[in-house]
C-alpha cells in the first residue's frame, strides 16, 4: 500500500509522539483523497490521454499542512502526445481546471511542475549530458517523494520502468553490482538543487532564506531517504531491482527510519525530533512570512552581505536545528563502513 492509503509503517517509531509530523500525515491523506475524488471525474476522452498524475513536494512526502501547503503535481501524458505541444498544454490546463474548487496554488510558470511530461521523455535520455533539468528533476522526484493521485497501476508501472532503466546493464544483470547510474543521477540532482539555491541568494533574495531552510531539512531528508536505501541495497545480493521497487513505497522519513531499524541503530529520534521542529515551525504562516525576508530590510545594507541572514531569529533557529539533523545523518552514514560495501562508498565520494 502507498502511504496515502495507510498509517505510518515503522513500528519502532511512534509517530504520535511527534505532533507536527503526525498532523501533517493526516492532513496529507485528507488532501490527497480530495484531489483523487476530483480527478476521478475527468472526462473519459481526456482521461485516455493521461498516463498518471502524481503528487510531489510536501504532499508527496505526507508532510502537507492544509493552511500553507500547495500541490506540486507531475502530470504524465500518453507517449503518443508531444509534451511540448498545444494538446499537452491543454490537457495540463484541463487537469488544473478540474481541481479549481480546491483552491490550490498552481506551480510557478518557470518551475519544474509547470509542464506535463511523458514516460518516454522521463526515461529515454538518462545519462545524456544535455538532458534538461526539468526532465531529470521530475524523474528523480518520482523515486524520491511522490504519491499516486490518478491511475495508480500506471503510476506503479512508471516507477518500475524508471527503476528498470537505471538497472539496465548494471544491477539487473548482476545484483552484486551497485546502483551506480542511479546514485550518480541522484547526486547530480541534489547538487543542482544546491547550486540553484545559491543562485537564489544572488538573484531572488527574498525567497532565499525559506528555500535554504527547506534545502537543509525537507530536501535533505528527501535525498537521504533514497541515498540510504541505495547504501542498504549494497547488502542485497539476490534481486536488487525488486528490492528497491518494494522499498520505494515508503516516504523519505520512513525510509530513513527503516534503514536505521535494519542496522539496529536506535538514534532515529535525533532525525525525527529535529524534523518535527522544522515541520511545526513551517506549519505556522507567520513563521513562513518571517522567513521571506530581504536582508537589506534587516540592516539597511544595500549590498545585503551573506552574514545579514543571522539577524533573522527564525532563520537562525532553523539553521541551528538543521545542523543537528545533518550531523546525525553524517554520523549514521560514516558508521556504515564495514556494513555497506566499499564499492558503494567509492561511488558515493568519487
């Protein structure tokens, strides 16, 4: 079962102890089911041209707060449709029009979620140097943090197709090998995010702080969840492909909790404790507003130096919170030497 159909799945961690995380899980389930109900009424002619629709972002991670979260949708069309055509754009707009009663914020027009895609587009250019950021972002996000909203069986088939494509000629042929291509693509995506956020500081100053806080919390957990699955997969010698496909039904936070559990490391409370603080603060509209600041307004300095961000208390507190989260993730990864294969660590670093 996918997370939107069930409760938190890790028995060694009581989610109820982490109020914001539990509240957001429950609110995500409600919102996903509302979206699914509206999508189920789409005109059959339009429906035949849609392969699947997935929720990414906070909704895909089961971390949405009804008061402040938007909906990042990945709309996948039939391969017979050119994703850049007017036909594709019309279907994309039709989907959003169907959801209009929910009053969801549509993605910004320059963002990853502003255009539809196809399975062929997502899988045909893996490894190509000139592959567009929007394409490989959507592909990785399918594996990192999505939930099905429409045509679940097609969603599952697409996830499997993406995994099979990464496995081709590698772990599909020999499960003693590592997920080298997927690991490289995952690292590429996360580093691209980090570089893009640095650009934000120079060019979209008022958005930088909240994006940096998200990078150091939700984006980090999203990335680490899959990264640590790949580390744990290095121990699998029978069927790495089926193994990974099964584990991808967990949310990023569940993946981390599960890997901790598999390694008899009972320090996951350090992760979810810090993460619960992050969720509780970002659930507060006032906090989010406070984080959308321009450093010039804090000090009157027209050059808005980098260190001016520390005059904002909300940013300072969440930055410190993320330091503890990152330190714990580093500790856990480094202590896997001798458990995860040396090949995995080689590919991770070099």
